[in-house]
C-alpha cells in the first residue's frame, strides 16, 4: 500500500513514475533508450528464442486460487536464506556488461539493491570490479557469480576477492561453459567483450595481469580487417583498461587483456569431480546455477552444495530447452527441502514470483527488468522497479489470502491445463 501511495499522491501534482510498473513496458521503453547492440545483448535469447518464450508461457499454465476471510492485515515478505533473515524472497540475478545500459552500470544497481534490501549477485562479467561495487553497497547483502576459468589460479583469486569484499555466497554458473548461439548479437556482429566491456573483474586481478604476459595457448586469433571501426575498437579497449589511455593504447596491453580473457574465461571441461576445488578455496556457501534436471539437483545435494539455482540463463543458451518453471516442481520434490532452491529466468511480476514460490522455490531472482530500468532511468529507475516488484508480491500474497511467504504453497495454484 505504501508503494501505491508513493505513486498516486505525486500523481495529483502531475508527477508520474520514472519507469513503468509493467515489465513488458520496461522492455518496450528500453528498446527506445538503448543502442541496437545493447538492447540485442540484454533482450536476446538463443536460436529462435523458443526457450525465452517458453519461460514466459509456462507461468500462464498456472493460476492462483485466492482464499478469502484470512487475516492479511499484516504481511511479512521475509524469508531465511543461507542462515540469514532476508526482507523479501528477491535477489538480483547477475547480468554482465551493464555499462551497455548505463555508464554507472553495476555501481548504480548495487546502490539501488542496497537501498531496497535485496541481495545483488555480482556478475563475473561486470563493468566495475566487485570491490568497487561492494564499497558502494556497504554492509548490504551481496553474492558473487563465478564463471569457472580455464585458469584454476585465477578462479581461486576470484574466490578470495569475493570473500574479502564481503560476499555472502558463491553462485557458480554451469550452463555457460560455451557461449550459446545468439542470432541477435551475431546478426550485428557484436560481442561486447571484444571491445573491452564486461571484463572489469579480470583487468584488476593480479593473477590475470600476470597471465596476460604469458603466450596464448589457444587457437590463433583471426586477423581483423583494418578500418575506422577496428581502430575505434582499439580505442575503446584502451579506454576501458585501467591506467593511462595512451599508455594502454601504445603498449597493446588492453588488447592483450581482451585476447587473454577470450582464451580463458570459461572451461567446458568442468565435471562434478572438480567441485571439491571450490571447497578448498572458499569458505562461502556454494550454489550451483543452471540446474534443470532433478538428478543434477540430487547430485549437488549429495556433494554437499549449499543450494541450487533453477535457471536456463534466461533462454540465452539452449534454444528449445525446458522452461525453468516446468523444471521446478520435479526438482523441488527431488531436493525435499534439504537445501534452498533459487529460481531464475522469466520472472516479470509479483504474481510470477508467487507462482514460483508456490511450486517450490525458496527465493526468486529478478533479471532483465532491472537492466531495462537501468537503461531507462539509471539508479532511480532500478530502485523504483525493485520497489514495484516487492509491492506487487506483497499485494498478490495478501489478496490470495497469504500473510507470509510460508503460506504460499502448491495448494494455492491450479493448473490451467486441468481445466
């Protein structure tokens, strides 16, 4: 109710919200505000984008069944996650290269998340280092996403840095060991990392700095035709690399950073047998992100992981893959409440969050909507969007007859296919 008042009362003076309260309209407005390359990178999915569409369509197959005459005058969105009380079941999913949406990128999102009390999962492919974002957030909750590098030494360095800057958990993304086939980006021939964007976690890392001086062991880089655009790319690389622009440009160090990143950023050879490496190098709770099969959830449980994230990377990796909401009930049954389940991919409203919680999620992650809000109105846009998501869930919960998150159970839903 307070969020509604914050919108309606200024409306009497002709003041409207900075960003729409509807996630689909956020996407429409972001298309107008962002460059073609930025919008394609954030909004796009793999292949024909059937998985992206399926993520959304899956929510329509479940209907909320409100119950009446329950005392919902006082409602509590709080949950306990990883041994700590959280003010809501929301987290911010990691999204890379946020500088494409706004110059303040992760810094703006971190400040907004801190103000709204929502944990922010720092992206491995961030535009600002985890240390800088953590400094902006103070004691607010923060997690770190890890892409397991081909260099174990670099991976260990990332883990130590995450601990040092106050991250509460490690989220290991396992569904992006190879980059998915993404036609929106391919048709524009645009990959932001080649311009030095989204590699801030690497360029400040002392291990990565040393690795840059070692010869590349991968395939020889293809020669780039010389044109004004290729020269501009060199300038962009130099501008984004720490230190002097001219020094970076003439030393070639910025270009070497990009090439080294491309060579080692992810490891397709990772197996379950290698997970103990993470335990040896961090005290943080470990959550595995990208789980879509109940057997993988059981395996994570058997190996002592602290949680999983049911995710298909927002439909960006495997075209035609199962939607996250379809996968959730069976995974929840397999886990049986023995470790927390976070839900990712497709959340666009409080009603979506309600359905995911009812089907077995312990917490839900907001993704693209906050990136769109960032592109439209920066930090203030992100903060408004997060406040809207909390208010929407609060009202949906209350109107469905639930006074707290624990009362959101499978019995609150009906399958639309059941008639």
